[in-house]
C-alpha cells in the first residue's frame, strides 16, 4: 500500500483569526494557499492553553490529565508511547524540527530534562545527538522564543555552521549580550532567524525521505508568534500600527466573571493566594497596556506571522519540487491561541475565551480532503495522533483518547465529536479549571469554587455576558454541567478491550 506522508506544521501561540484569507489586515500567502487547496476547520480547540501539556497531547493522543504533563514545568515521561513510536514501527521516517517543549528548563535527579540547563547549551552533546526522542528518529531542537537566553542545542550549532560566529549578540544575558531595552525589532539577520533554520532542516528531511523512498512523519514546529514581540527587518515595519484593528475590552464585561478576570485590570493586583508551588503563574498579573503599545504589539505580532508564513512556503514548495505533495497530508495549526487586547488581556493564562483556546486549523490532502472548503466540525489537537494513524492504516492504540477524524477531514462525515474539552491545571489546587464547549455553548468549572463561566456562543460570540449566575439560565447550566460530566466519563482511557465475562 502507498501510505501517505504526514507533514504537521505548527506555530506557537497564534490567534485563530490571523490568516490573510479571512483577515484582510494580515498577509499570509502560503497559509492562504492551504486554505484554497484544503479544508479550513473553524471549530478547532487545544486541550490546554499552554505549551507542554498541549504538545504532549499532540504526540500521545491523550489529554494532559491522562498523559501526565499537566502544566508548564512538568515533563512528558519517557515511558509514554507516542504517535512517532507507532509510525517508526510501521517503517516511517520520523522527525521533529524546531520546538519540542516536552520537558522543562530545569531537571532533577528524579526528573532529568534534555531541554534544561546546563545540557541545553552543551553544544558538544548536541553535535552528536539527534534522537531518538519521544518517537522521533531525528530531532533538531532549540528552546528560545526570539531573543531568549535559552538559545542553544541544534540551532546554535547551525548558527555557527552558517558563519554567524557572533550569534550571542542577538540573545539576552546570561547567554548573550543583546540589550533588553530593544523592542519589536530583532537585529538578527533573516538568514540566521530560526524560521530559516526550521525550513532548511525540514526540507533536508523531505529530501532524505524521497531519496530513501520511505514515508515520513515530519513535525515542523515554529516558535513564532509567541512573545516576546520581536521580528527582524523589514518585517518589523510591514504593518502600520495605526492601520490595524486593535481589540478593546467592553466596559463592565468582567463584572459577572470570576474574580481573577477583573484583577487583571488593576495596576498592582495581588494573586499571592493562588501561588502554591512558588513557580510562575502565567497570566495572573496586571494586563494594563497603553493603547499606543497595544497597537505596536499587534503590528509586530502580525509581522512575525508573515515572516513565518514565508518559510512555511519554503517547505510547501519543497514538497512540490520533490513531487511529494499529492501523497502528503499537510496540517497547519498552533498549540494554543493568544490575547492581544481581547477582553483587556495579553498573552495567555486561566481565561478560556475563544481567543485563547480556539485555533487556526487547515488540512490539505489532494484528492481526499475537499479543497477550498470550510467545516464547523469540532476538532481537538488530541485527535491528531489517532487521525494520522487511521489515514496510514496503522492500528490506533486503545490508550489514545482522541477521536479519529479521517472521515470528517475527507468530507464523508459531518462530525466525529460533539464537544471539546480544554484543561488548565496550572497549580495543584488553586489554579485548576476545565471547559466544555459544544456547537453552541461553553461552560467552565473551577476546582473547589462555586463561580464559573457560561456563554451562549451563538447569541454572544464575543463572550461578553457570563450566564453562570443568570437566574433565567439555571436549567441550561444544569444541562451543560451534566453534559460536561458525561464528557469526562467518556474520555477515560481503556488500555485494552474487555475480553471475557470475568
């Protein structure tokens, strides 16, 4: 059988409405190409709005509450079986280029991490290490977003190989010497940007797979547009901040929300009551930002996406050049969304608005997935692993709890799931919430709390009117809570079938 190749392309922290085909304020010709040549799924969701949990879900086909990498600063344990393991066993070449973030920046004797200091910057180690790593035969990794000091691993080696001997000038201390006061314009030349590296290394995998006549599972994992907001020239000036639509908060919209929402609009909120582990709690701080700064943030964010789009195009062009496109399933998505002013919020945190948990999601497979189509069928990133395996006629391990979306992608079925669940378990007890969303409604519950959120996405797509305590919505609330409980029961893993009566 001629099994399809799989090319998964992801960005990092990209808002769902940042594709030029649907948003005329941004230029993304290569993502637009996937829109024309494939199907756009308008109701795709992440299983967690932070990196490690969702990325681990992508490769395990399980929810964070099941695979164990429940928040940032944890790791996916090495004994977890991944989709890469299944593809390797079936004779595929497996590769991950770019961002992994399956492990934390600090390791311990009990929980060592290859993505931690000091091994992160031990270039002698990385010169001889390419895997295997969580089912990927070949990896090319780094851990920095833009100019972060976490730069190292294979990207730093590549910079030196390319003659960029002064690469530390483009990264902040303690690794580098770049001035932290520089905003928006990253002085690194585009030829040395990690987008260039990801495209080059991805294309090398495609060329090798073609030469060896082996099917491949390749994850090209980009870092942008994750903050900090930095992009090299000329992309830093591509968008006029005064010509863009800047999201605004509606007055009073947090009056009916749980207390942490309104606290983000204070100058010096005190979130100490939520801090259990002593580690950072993403999003629990003041989100107040001047309008001028917010305009510039959006302009830079869009520039980062447009630059990334250019190098996504390089990978798509290589598929065409090698005559691989026809037999390759291409999926473009992101790990979670992003706030750039919506609801008065910036970046991410425990705020399960659509801006943060809904995703751009494009699928192309010529002759199989309808071209130029849109679908409102609910997708979850936890579904990627079982769906990829189904397309390749590889048995889906029963431990995977994502659902097979093949027939939906191919247009022969209207839906494979009627809801999505998003988990955010960021501290052991104080920051722990889950969201159930279906075709019309969304409900969010908090561990040990009586407050919550409930929105009618049909009548209130902007999520401005929390119905949780609305007297007229209490019957609906009970119905949604019951559906949420059913959904939790329904996603329990079953590692094996029942094979006898006792």
